[in-house]
C-alpha cells in the first residue's frame, strides 16, 4: 500500500501543516501542471496569510519525498505534477498548456540511450512542443 503524504512528511521529519496538505491536494486534483504562482493564486482566498515562499518550500519538500515531479517545459518557471510515473509531456507554445502523454511506449528509446552511452539511467523526462487543439481552432477562425 502506498504511503500518504501525511505519513511521508512525518517520516521524513517535516511538519504536517494545512497549507502543505492543501498544496498537495491541488496538485493531485488537477492535470494542468500548475506553477508555484498558479498554486499560490488558487489558495490565496483560503489561506490569506500564506506566502509564495511557502508554496516554493512545500513543492520542494514534496519533490524530495517523492510525491510530485518537477517539470521544466521551457518556460520561466517550473510546473508541478503529482503523477510521478514516467510519462512525457507536451506544451502548447501559444497558451502554455501542458498535457500528460500516457500509453506511449518509449522503452526502446530509453534502452537504446542506456546501451549507447553505457550509463545506468535513473530517470528521464521527455517534452514535446506544439500548438494545442484549442489554439489551432482559435487561429483557424
């Protein structure tokens, strides 16, 4: 059985706070891959005394304990994803939307990289870039 965030925070010596739990909850309930600023804006009405620094510290802790992954999709800020499985992402170059790509087998590619470089690979992240269907429709009108 997978440990929950409360147990992991305590096990690793971090305080369990309502703000940390709220930040993790937002990440588990969205597929938009929000930035720290987006998370902060969404939680500000419920936690008016919370700072942006709290969001940054919390996502760093959540990454450290393996509950989220940090995405660098070629923007000015990082995005965060509670789905920690190995999966690629695609980002719209017009609106900035970031989507998951599941059910794509890239194991042959990863195996080829390991074989060619003699590295023992410990992870990878793939990013694709393009124009999302919504932006394509808008530009067609």
